[in-house]
C-alpha cells in the first residue's frame, strides 16, 4: 500500500470515529496539495472545533516541517479552531497532541515521538472528552 493510500485510509478511519462520537466531521480532499492552508479533518461537536492534521506511521517518530505546522496554525486561527495532530502508530492506535506543543528538533523541523505521546499526548477517548487518564509523574520522589 502506498504512503498516500495509507494516509487516506487513516483519515477516513478517524473521520468515522469522530462521527460515531457526535462530532460533525469533514475531510479535506487534497489537503497539503493546495497553495492555501488546509487541514486533513475539520471536526466540531458544537462547542469545540478542531483542525486536525492526520498521520499514520510505522516508525517510532515523525518529523514535521515548520511550514507544515505553520499552515495548520494559520488555518486554525483563521477558522477559530484548535490545531491538533492525530498520529496513528501501527498496532498502537491513535494519539493526539496540540500542534503548539510539538517540540523543535535539532534542525528546522519539529519532532513527535511515540514515547513523547505516551507521556503528553491524548488517546482518542481523552481527546473527545470521554475521560482523562491520570498520569504519574515519575520525576518526583516517592
């Protein structure tokens, strides 16, 4: 399966998951291939609006260009939405992270890793507000 087909399948999967949970969702055909900012998904439950960039990856980390994130922020700010990344790791499920929380890597790019998302990201049920997972702070003395 091509990378593009895998990404489209992941977008459709998340599209249907959001609809099942009461979020009206639209998928932007050709997102990333126009000269104007355009997220992969736009979703709202009437009180929250999300502009979502989706990625489906087999590795443990994903790099994003500064331009890619800037385009997401421009769209989200103009539309009045929250900018989020939704990353589906093969065999590990979906993780969500606010785009503004993505750390810069050593170069010009930004980096999101599976280990970071386990600590700071939200799983699907948390993202939609069904529950919040209690996270342990392993840096404190017991």
